[in-house]
């Protein structure tokens, strides 16, 4: 299948492709799983499409950040886009805020937020407020109602998926060095917000954040939606838990750095947020959930469509990561099988360097990210073909790419589309 | 064999191991040896235990410092412990001094030392004073007798193995930029000590070191032990040759850096010294020599015992390096065979990530260290299994680790025992 309109004119024989598709299979890497006969879910899955791509392409393993460094999804994606997380990342908040639609400017402080339930005893009864969703009305009320002008702080507050939201402070002399009020488990009182260093900026931000939590709690506590929930016996969304404070850095726009426009397809606001902060557009797709029930076929259609417009596209498929966090090897294997089937339209994408990789491993035995290298394959015009015929962890380690690092991946792909600059003469 | 006491309680099924054993086979790597049919000694040796570990584990090759960099044993071990030798290493002296029992503080200058024989003609007759040993009485006499208070320098001098010793200077404004008096071959006069830069510190240290050599020579020349040796027709230990000057740096303790206690098992004072400077305990073992006649079985028993107490253990086995330096491929092959047999108790060590590697190659054809990468294998719970079935240089190069660098090894192992910190969210 061609993604270009074949009626226009025949495609000339190209010596190099012109477009790059990064297909990031979130958390795809794993460790041997006893219940899968000591295979990894990727090794145990039937993956004819990925195997065909591996056979026709070049494979390797990749340390998204560096060997032995356990990446977050945020730092991993920054690294894959060629931005050094050690210099541009102070916390997940600004990326979540950007993903929720708040425009983050350098110096602004962003936070991840959850709607939660504060019991009458003063303890957190539910960290997700009964898995509340569609909270836009509440978020608008909070954003309009909270007044931090005493601190010179302008507040932005937006709903994310489900019980999630994002908060941003804009003002002079703010710091990300402030603690969270999230006790991380239910039945405990919310924690007091504290400055994490003795700077005036941290102390001011800490006081402003405590004030935000106070005022927002009052607004939510008396909001009609919560009264309705209480009347219906549902858990109220009457407190906001914040965490992941980070200062928005200055990131050179992707288009300036690499000379090409790009876009992101992801159900996760974190990933679209990372895209936004470097100037990558976000392509919406109906029915994507960031879970194993996502609309994979719709995503792949959107990707082939987006490549008509954007020479660079990053598509993240999240479900395998979720299965890893949940410690479910069979579910992870089966979802990988579903991913593979949905990828068929990508297997003969023309004029495109297709890169398939993970952002990190999420071993079912660890139920969290690990530093185990991820498999990577590169497919398309000009790619050297190695002997690897299977897209799995140790198979790919025998491939022609050997072991590479995350920040190397985009430069390698750019070279394959003839966009690398010659250094020297 | 379990290293835990099976009488206490059954071991739970662990999702990750909790302990790390680094087994460093010193100088194990080699180049093809004509007398071994162009195999390396490791390839030519029968190594069923190492091969079983390789088969069940993941293999690779490793540049202990970086590709093409020929490591010393000292810089290699610092690198394997995750300390950058380029920033913390100025010479071997401080490590030898620490290994000999001198407590080195940051800013102190350490030197390697040899007892040697100065002929009546003023030339070095024997750089090892007839391979003198048990020199503690002489060293005490030197340490007590030499007075460098004129330079504000406090002298420590301790015996090492055989003719070896270590010297340390403590005082203000000292430098490691001073030359050696060792002419490096016999029949030549000792060299004059010179400052290696024009700083006041180097000039002062140079004068103090020359004074040390002068005073210690006088003390040794009239010592009863040397009179007895002369009477018996033995070579006198009447001059101290110094080399390897280095300034003790500030090294973050291993336990603070990695959150775990650790220990070292090695016959070489250099290796135990490296351990000491980063706060690793030294486990003594009877009958270990650092040579091919060492007590391998005792070492392995000590290792399994030490793992009851220490979650991190580095064990160095030195003999193969010696055979490489001596240019003896058959001896190296045979010693590797002996190592392999002795390792049997480690092959089913539970709850442990076992890492087997070299610190550098010592090719018999070079008779010195080379930059050829060393083989490495990692065995234990959670490790991805590759197709390598033989622990040898080029076999391991086909493994699932691909090619890694020395400073990556400990982070990789820490991730496997779930002690790596997540960077990001």
C-alpha cells in the first residue's frame, strides 16, 4: 500500500526515502517470563509483520538514555527525539501540562495533578476520586476561581484523561523545588507542601502551591458536581493532589534543529506534551485509550495519512507498557500480537524510513521500567540488511546496528533520508 | 549449592536477585596464539562451568575504559566500580599505599616502592633485592627513622608482598608531579628525583622525596638485617626505588553512591587498595598468592561466604594476567582450566547476579596489557538468555549484551537487582 496518491504521477525510483516514522512500542522490552517458557512476551508473541520488517531491515538493541539507566517514558522520548534529558528535564509536570493544552513558556512551573477524594476524617479516601472522568467543568471552575495574584502567579489548570489533570504557574521567581501533597497511598492525610531547597523562589512557590490546594479544595467542596456525586453515593473530587513539579526549559524547536516538520500520535498526554514542547503537532485519533483496548487500526491509518503532510512522525503505542506494569506476561504477549496485525499497512510503506523500537523495557517481573536495552529495527530504502529474522530482544542484539544509544537513533534515521550534515570536507 | 543456610527457611521465589558478584579474571583476554592453533588461551581451555554460565546467561564484550584504551589494573578496576579514572586517578601510588594499610586522605601523595640492591659501584644490582620478603622490620625502621619535618611532611612506609612496599607523604602543598628514581633496568645508577612541573608544590615534593631516598638508604645500609644478608652472601635491601606517584583524590564512598555495602577478595594489594579507597571491605583468604599457584578453592568458598554479609562482592583472580605478562599461552590456558573447575560452586549460586569478566586483555604475544575488549557474561534471575554457549572472546561478541563499556557494567547489574533509580516518570 502506498500512502501517496497513485493517481497523481508515478513515484520515481528513489535512492533515499524522504520521511521518517518512529513507531515507539511503549515498554515493549521484557525479561524471561517463567509462564511463557522463559521467553519474553515479545519473543513468545507471533509477530509476522514485525519479523518481516526485521528480515528486510537492520536490527539492534538500544539504551534509550544510557546503559543501566532506567528511563521514564518522558526522559526516554526526549532522548529519542535527540534532546538530552539531563539538561532539559527537571520533572514531568511541564510535559503533562503542555499535553493537556496549557502553553508552557520557559520558566513556568508545571505539575501533574489528580482529582482525589478527601474523607471527612481528613484522609485521602480515593486517590482517583472514584475514577472520575470528564472533569472539564471542575477544572474550569478551579482555574477561574483560584486567585494567586498575591504571589504574582497566574494559574492554569486543565483536565487530562480520567481523573488526571495538569497545573501550571506563571510568574517571576518560581522554582520546581517543591514537594508533593500526594501521600501515595489511601487512608493517609495529604502531605504538607514544603520547599525542597532554601531559595526564596522555592519558598514562594511552596506557599503559592499550598494556597492553590487550599483554594481549589474550597471551590471543589462546594461545587454542584460534587454535591450531585455525594447525593448519588459517589466519591467526591474534592481535593487536588499535585506531583512531578518541573520547570519548563528552553528547547530548540524540532523543525529548527532538524529542518523538518513533525507530528506525534499518542493517547498519552505526556507524549503529545513532549511533542508540543519541541513544536511537534499532535494528530488526534478516535478511540485511542493508551491501553490494550485502543484503536490500533485507527492509529495506523492516521499514521499513514499524517505522513502525507509530515516528513517526521512519532507514533507511540502504549498498551504493552501497561501489561508490564500490571505484571501480565500473557496479556502483554497477546497485545503485541494485536499490534503486529495492525501494523500490516506499514510493512510496504514507500518513501519512508520506518523505525520500530521501545522507549524502555517494562518487565512483567519488575512491574516497572527497567534499564534492559530495547529492540530496535530500521526498515526502508538504503538500509543495510542483516541476518536477523525475528523482532525480539536477543535476536535484535545480533543485528547490524549492534548496541546503540537513544540519542543516536534520530541522527541515524536523518542520515538515511539524506538530511544529515556533513562534518568536515 | 545455595549460599544461604537452607535450615533457616525455604527461599522464596524471587523476581529479582539481591546480590551482585563481580568475578574479575585478571588479564583473561588474549589474541590468537600460534602455539594454540591460533586460538586464544581462553578459547583453547576447557571451561565447562563458564560455558554453562554463558549458555544460561547473556554475553558480550567490554572495553573496560574505552575502545583502544589500554587499561592498567588500577584504572580498569576503578572503571568497573563506576569511578571515572580520568577524574579520580593520577597514579597507582595512592592505591598501593591504601592496599598496604596506609590510610590515604585526599591530598596525600602515594608512591609504589621496591626494596632494591645498590652495588658498591653506585649502580642498581638487583631491582628486587634478591626477591627479599618479610620486610616489615625494615619498613618500620624506615618509617620511624626518616624525618621530613623540614618539609612539613609526615612519612608513612609499609611493606607489601615480597620486595614491594608503599610510601605516602602527608602535608600541605604537595604534588604528584615528581619523577621516579627507578632506572627500570639493572646495572644503571638510580635516577635523580626531579619535579615534573615548575610549581612550588612539585619542587617541594621532589626535594622531600630525594631526602626520603637519601635518609632511608642510610637507615637500610646500616640495618642489622642487611649486615646479616651481606654476611650470608645475599643481596642487600639498601635502597628504595619509588614510582607511580599519585595524589589521593576524593572518591564518593561506594555505599553512598550505590546504597549497598561491598567487599573485595584479592591477593593483590592494588585491588584491595582500590576497594579500600571507595570503602569496600577486604576479605582475607589463606593461601592466595596472586599467581597461578593460588588457593582458588579457598577464594571461591570465601566468596560464597562473604555474600551472606555483603550484597556486593568483587573477586579478582590474578594468575592468567601473570601468564600473559610472561608470554606463556599454555600456562595461561591451563590456569584458566583450573579457574573453571574451581568456579563450580558459583554456577548455581542463588539470589545473585554473577558477572564474569576481565579487567583487560594481557596477550601472551604482547606480554603486557592491551586494549582488546574482554569477554563478559551476566548470569542470574531476570537475565535475558542469548545464543552464546562458550565463554571466549569472539563467541561473547555475538551475545545479547553486544559491546559495552566498563563504567556501564555496574549500572547494568544494579538494574538487575532492582537498585537502579528511575530517571524521569
